[in-house]
C-alpha cells in the first residue's frame, strides 16, 4: 500500500519526485516547485467528468473516469518512471483525493514504492501561506536603487554568480514591475507559484547576514510581495546605482533588440495604456519609432518622459544612501558594492575561486 505523508514530511523527503496528476490548466496556475505534470485527465476530460458528476452523480462520474483512464494507465506509469529517474514518486492532486489515490495505487500494483501527499496541493498552498505570514527574515536587506537601465539587474546577476545572496524578485514574478514589465519573460507567474518559489528561495538564503534585492513596489506584475518582505525592503540599507542616459539607453536596446511581432504588439498595447499620462501625440510618435525599428530614440523618449519622472517621485535624498555607485563600468560597480559588503558584514568569508570573489557562510 502507498504511504500518505504530510507537507513537511514530503518536503523533507530525500530523493523524491513530486508528481502533479492534475490537469495541465491546474498545473499552470500553480504547483509545488520542481513538480512534474503527469495528468490523469487532460483539460477537456476533466471538464467532461465534472459535468457528469454534476448531472449524473458521483457513481457515474467514477465509471466514466475509469473508461477514460484505463487505456492510458501503461503510458501513465511509463511517463512517471521516465520523469522520476529512479527517485521516489510523491503523487498529489487538488485535495489529495481520488486522482492521486488512483495513480498511487497503480504504481504500488506494479511494485513502485510510492508516497501520496495528504491534502494535495491545497494543503501545500495553506502551508506556504502560513509560512510566509509568520516568516522571520534573518538577513538585513540591502537594496539596489536607481533609474531604469542603470544595470541593477546585471549587477545583481554578477554578484549572485560570485556567491552573494541575491533574491531576484522580478525573475520569480516573471515581470519587471512596470507597464512594459512583462516583455522578455516567457511567462508572468501568478501569486500561488510566486509565493511557493519565494519561500523556497528564502529557505536557502535566510542564514546569510545580508540579502541583496532590487528596489520594488508592493506589486510586481500580477503578484504582491508579502508584508514582511516589503517592509524589509522599505527599511533596508540602500545603494544607489547611477549611469549616464546614453549608457542606459544602450543597455535597454540590447535587451530588446530581438523583439518579435508579438512583443511589438504587446509594447503598442502598453503604450495605449499610457496615453492619458503621455498624451496621444507622443504615444503615436513612439509607435512610429517602434514600427520603424528606431529603438534608441524610442527608449530615450520613454526614459525621459515616463520612467525617470516616475522613479524620481520615490527617490531618497542622496545622504540617505549607504553608497552611490557609478555603473558605466559594471565590473567596477560590482567591485565597489563588494567592498561595501566586506566592510559592513565581516561574518561573510570572501575567497577567490576562478579569479572571482566567492562568499561562503561562516560555520
């Protein structure tokens, strides 16, 4: 018989593979980080079984479900074995009901040791919400501020590659937090997936003495930061990153050089939402520049007329910053920030590896 385990036990289990047997649409809305989707029913089959349940009752829904599932069982087991690669399967559905029980039972019948998550994804979601509501953030937050295009994300990426604890909130959200923030991301995540990924990353970073983040508002795209994290960002140590306008324009243009037709349409739709702020005449001018491929002029106008005025409303007085970094040279900016971190957080041990400074946590 398969073994039922609770969320904490499942997360602590070694050599595991979470198997989400819900439909692809349910999986896309949110799942356990690292889980693979091996659906018992596809989206249309799930709708069909649901209608049968409402119209004809649970017994008929079970019979119809069996008819749908029975021919797929060999392929289902093969898919799970392929995805698990020798790891222990932990099956789950929405509430730990019939779908996960059916798959776990079949796996046991063919001799595969299997676990089933009690309460399913719903229990995992409740666990994450409770964890974030009571979260105790240990590290002091160090926030990188600066105008759009100065290179904050690039600097954080370089610091992360050197071993510094970096929390990439925009990467987790799949959004940069502005009206154009979804461009360049394959998917914009919803709140459920964002919360789960955030908790997972915080678990890895919470023993460091400091945590590097980019300055963010409460909302990033479709998701909201938990209160404790937003408060920590608001009260954290702040480093201001600066760069000349031509440098900023160049960095943004390089990032968006390969925009396809879909991205251009998305950008035009975002411009329409700015018509009230920028005026219809300027929006029309920006669209012409975009359609003509004049990205440098397009980006420069957007920075001067939209992004820079927006940022300056929340800009701190210069004396409130711990450090002001000139980022025309990104490597030099990284060096300055590392020097600040070494001098303010002596518990971090800095070593050289492959020519780059590495950070390790003190024992």
